[in-house]
């Protein structure tokens, strides 16, 4: 199996790990922290362990899929759009438009997908250089159980910082609707956090994986057995 990589190329909800899964409760108060390695004694936090808790099923039909079934656009938190919250969380040297101090107009991103430094300037011809990726592609979520969620749950998934990350625009476009069996970041150093994040999202929203997706994720995690699922939010 050949996984595509792009040669050109973890946010506002706390993932609460409990025995039965994750709580669907947003938390915009905690700052983002990188996922540390978890001692193997804490098996319930390991991505490889949680992967084995996911159902393995074929992809559901894409019939009826429409992105608007998830959201008509970015939700707002404290009057700021989720997009701007994620940009502010993931970039450095962030500058805001006055007087709202919400709209991000510039910053620098150490892109996890390509390992490139990207300088962001908001504008009609420049904003797309950095895009907000849904780590589990929205279409993939639809085909792996999201069509069984309520509208409110789908909207939460769409705007969940656990699911969102600022990345290189061309890399995001190249990924498209692919799962981990079809695409991994060009930066191999981000494979383990990327897959662990997808697993966290799928566990939290009761989504499944296909057999090939499961195999691809398991292969990635075999090189980082201590990788934990992330707990991600953003600064308020």
C-alpha cells in the first residue's frame, strides 16, 4: 500500500478521557500543549490502545453528503471565529486587526505537515497560504458514522479544536478527503501525532475506521508505541 505524501507539502475542546470514551464538552480556557509520551502503564491513554477500541467497518455511502450538514460556517467563541482562534493558537508573532483584537491579520506558522515556516498575511490573494484542516476530513467523517450524529454534534465536530489545525494550504488541498491509508504528511516526523489525533477524533465522535485505514494507523503507531492521544484546546 502506497501512501501519498505532498512533496510541497496538536486547538477549543478538552478531550476528557474516560472509560467509555470522550465527553463532548468544549473548553476554551486551557492553552494548547504538545502531546507528551505516556508511560506504557497508562494504557487507556495510548493511541494504539484506543485504535483497537474503534469499530472496523467498510465506508458508508457518500450519498446525501453536504458540508452544510455539519456547519454553515465557522462558529464564534467570545465573538471571534473558530478559524481565527485556531490561527492564533497555532502561529507565532500573531497580529490582530484593531479594534476587535480577534481577526488575525498576520503571523508565522511552523507547518506540521511540511516542516516549512509559512508567513501569513490576510488578504484575498494570500489567506489561502495557510488553511484550517479538519484532521478527519469532513467527508470521511460522514462516511464513517457522522451521518448518524445529530446536527448539533456534527456542528461541534466541525468546529472542534481537536479536529482543527492550521497547515500549509497546498498540503491541505492535496490531502483532500483521504484517510490515513491514502495520505500522510510530507513531514514524517508528524505521522504519529497526526494519526493519534485522528484516532482521538474518531473515538470522541463514535466514528469507525476501515480495515485499510486501521492497518495504516497501526503501522504508523508501531514506530511510536508510547504515542498518546492529544488533549487540545485554545487560549481564550
